[in-house]
C-alpha cells in the first residue's frame, strides 16, 4: 500500500492446502506459528523491515468469503514517538478533565443539572479519545436530565466497515442510525468506501446489532484496528462528521 504498510489477502482454499483454517489463523492457534514466521519474513523483506530498530504490527480479519486479510504496519522510532506523544497528550488532557474538583462539582449538583454536567464531561473525554485515532470530531451526546445514564469510557469502540459501493454504505447507515453511535466519518481509499464509527455502549444486544449489520452490508468489519488509523490518515474524507445520519437520509 505504501513504504510502511502491506495488506495481503489469503483465500480459505490456500490455507486448507497447507493444513490450516481461517479460524486458526485469526485465533493464532499453535499450528500457525510456522505460517506466521514465514509471513513475517516475507512482509519484512517487502517493507525493508529492520527488527533491531523498528516495530511491525499486524492485524487479522476474516472476510465474508472466508478469506483472511492481514494488515501489517512498520513503525520507526519516529512513528512510535508520534503515536505515544498523541496518546500521552490525550491521557494528560483526560486527567485534567477528570480532576477530583470537577467530579465533586458534578456530585454537588442536583436533578437535571447533574445529568447535563456528567454528559458534558463524557462528551469532552470521548472527543479526546477520537483524537487518539487522528481526527477532530464533536460527538453529539444529548443531555437526558435526571435520567442521564453514565457510560464508562471503556464502552467506546471504534468500528470500521469497508464497502464496495456507496449504496451499501447508505443501506448500512439506514439500519444502524438509531444505535448509540457518537461519531462517524466516511472515507474513500483506492476506489472503496470506509465508514469509521464510534459506538458507545456496553449493551450486548446493541453490539450484536452493530456487528450483524456490518457483516451483512459490508465486505469487512474491524473493531479498534490499526487499519482505521491508516484510512483516517491516507483516505479522502467524503463526510467529516455525522456520516451515518447523512447517508441514512440518502438510502432508498
């Protein structure tokens, strides 16, 4: 894909020929060690990877047809520094947002004001998490007054769906538009469309609905994967915010 990134797809039939299954590769089964050793060697050679001074990160995703897509990113010390600086900066910002004084201030409020203040903090922290992924977005979490429910930040997950055509993204958006998606962006890269969406929930039923829709309408679904960072950095941004809302309006 470029000098630091390699993407490879391996058909299920090819894996079966060497005595492996897609599930074994995805789960890192013990009998895949020699396969990954060879893969690391070939990918490393293609990226001119230096194991003494660089780090190579890989992610694995199973496609709809049973094939496995592997995404490898080479990171130099400079890349590592940039990534950790971004995370450190976000962490420091979160700490400043969540001072005990701020928490005590929220606790001292009553009724609707308590819910509004809490949701304001959640919104600000979620925005900071988005910056870790290389974007500046403003999630819209409406205040719910006295009925406001706190959702821990750990419940936030970044989903990425790949679509061959814009119409597929529209249909997907129509299905998931009522889920608690706090941010969504649409990108285009090498002729394909990529939806990056942040889901804020711990409800297993909602998570299932999001993943079911992704499997049904997209060619690939990943969660909290390095591909999302790559697409955000190298893709063409078509809809910068509330992409799911806009696309759902276009769906027939």
